[in-house]
């Protein structure tokens, strides 16, 4: 699947640079991580690194013998970044071969730029998920510096690069014949006429989803211990005092201007891809946020972090909302595996939810054709997503309440015995 050996060497080189960027972002974007990256300012008590010690993979082996680094970061600080930089270039190469082998898109697209755009989308998203996963492992949080730029990149790619997200070839009855069309991120239905340019509804949807996303990123608190009225009061006060309120307000206005320009200036297909990307961003984050709120109310404690919400909004902007909904319910299965591996390696079975979501997302990215063939017949459309979400929340909230009550009853029984 390579035009020449030079293509393979080029991909390995790009993968090596990508692995350097991943390691640097893991330590530089984290809130409290030590300055381990070879390209960060060195902490006090350590000497400067030479050029050899900054090379991919080899540099970490050389740094493993440095006494000052061992004292500052621990004996095995180098193992994880070394493995990332030794493995990621080959994973990058394998991903290129896998995507351009039409394992993620219909074979009718073979040989087109669609597949190359799809590879770029996959590579960037996997990089972002990798960075978020390891920061989440280290600090139990996912910084906005990953998910906000990632979401914007996902929207731009979805809008301007055909094949960035999935393309499904379907046959639409168009009497007296059937017409083959490409659908994207809004399958399994034809793009609604009311969402296209000219009706105004699509523009309203885009402006509303962008406003909700930007507003949700403002740092405000939702506390219901003293009732819902006080919760709204606390939320408004904390919103007005938030230090990132004005940056998010500016981002909202800039986004509105660009969306309006897109509505009037973009051609039909790019506009529909933009609508799909914004819906993916909104519905992807909405599912996780709604479950977070319901679980918090039922359990009386935070079940998911808000970083999980922004993480899946980013995934939805890249690839559409369907994968987020599938990944959310598939994530606990990957969680079992991750917990077992971490317990065997570190003796600690506690893990955040973000790595589960990322693992399930990557699995679905690589197996989407098979997954979609199995699930597309009963998959609902975006227009019915809110109704389905409401039903899911009622069911999940009820199950959580039952489980919580059973655990409380068992706890009472154990204390009495």
C-alpha cells in the first residue's frame, strides 16, 4: 500500500515527529506534571540536555542514565515516553496502510483523495486522544487546551475535506430509477431539506449549537444540594465571575460570524458537512453531559468529569455523533481490560473514564464499516436523537438509582451484622 519505499520512510519520519509532539504535549499541557519533556525548560537542579538526548527514542535511553533526571523525575520516568516514540511511527505507518486499503471507507473510493483526507483525520484524532488519555491517567483531568483546538480542527476538516469523516454509499429511490448518493455523519437518512441553505433552520441550528458549546466551556458551578433555584443562582454568579468568560464570549462571536459567512458563501456539500460536524460536536457532548448530570443527581457525587464531555464533543466534530453514542456504551467493556492491566502493572485499579472512551473510540474508528453494517438498520436519525436521549437517561437513571439503593441496603446490612 505504499507508492515507493520513500513513502514509507516519509511516513515513519512524520510519525517520529508526531510522537515527539505527543510526549511534549503530555507534559506541557498538563496542569501539574513535572517538566519531563526534552523540549521544556529544565527544572532546577538539572543540567541542560545535549542534542543527542533530545532525539526521538534514543534520547530517552540516554536520559535514563542521568542521575539528575532520576532524582527529579523518578527511576523509570523515561519508559512511557520511550515506548511512545518507538511505537508510534510504526503505528502511523500501519494506520496509513489500513486506511488506504479501504478498511474504513467503501472500496469505490479507492485511489481518491478521500482516503488520504480520512487518514489525516484519523491520525490527528488518535494523536489528540493519546495526549488526553495519558494526561487523564496522570492527573484525572483533560485540559481544554487539547479539546477546544481539537474540536475546531475537527469542524474545519469536516467542512473542507471530503472524506474527513465517514462516507456511506446508499441507494436513494428517485423514480423511475434508484440514485447512488454519498452520505456523511448524518446517516442513515438523506440530509433534511430544512437544514440546507435557504430555509434558515440549518443556520439557526448551527448558531445554537456553537453558542451552547462555547457557553458550556465557561467555568461555572452547578450545585443542587440546596435546591434548583439556588443551583441556577450559584451557576449565574460563578459564570459572571469566571476568568474565561470573555475569551469564550469572543470565541462565540467569531464562530457566529464564520458560520454566517459559511451559510452564504459555501457550496451545498461543504455547508452540509459543517452542519453535520456541529451536530456531531453538540450531540456527542450532550450525551456524556446529560449522563453526567443524571448520575450526579442519583449518586450524589460526580460520576464523570467535564473533560469527558469536551473530549467526546471533539470526537463528534471529527467523525459525527453516532460514533460517540456507540463509544459511550462500549467504553465500560474497555474499562474492564484497562483496570486489569493497570492493576497488574501498578497495583492500583483506579482509573478515570477518559481512557475508556478513547479506547472505545479508536476501536470503532478501525471497525466502523463492520459496526455500521450491523447497526445501521436500527440506528435513529439526528432529528430523533433528543427523544432517544431522554429515554436513555430515564432508563439509565432508573438503573443507577436501583443499584445505588441496593448498595446502600447492603451497606446497612453489613454494618448491622
